[in-house]
């Protein structure tokens, strides 16, 4: 994945999914993204989605998988996220 693609996908998926997580996690995800700390924003978003049992689409989960694999992060929490389709 090219760096620009990573940044664009990170911004898009955070904009889509951050509203679905609780106010306990949302500010950290938004602040990390706003500071350009995409690695922290994405991993915290995945953790929040998993912990809060938020249901997302398969396409959203695939995008998160692509980002997590790019970051070389474990997929443990990502695998626990349920999809709606």
C-alpha cells in the first residue's frame, strides 16, 4: 500500500466508524487522527469497535484489515468484530 493510500483510507474509515463508537473512545481516535497518528487512531478504533461490540459492514472490516496488516498489527481484536452482511 502506498503511503498516500494509507492516509486516505485511514481518514475515510475513521470518518465512517468513529461516530459508531462511544464517547469514551471517540475523542482519542479523533485526536490521534487529527495529529496524524494514524497507527494509534486505527488500532484504538479497532479496539473500541471490538470492546463495544459494534456491528460494521464487511467492506468496513476489510478496510480495517488492510490498514492493520499495513501496520503489521495483530488481528485478534479485528477478528472479534461482527459484520452486518
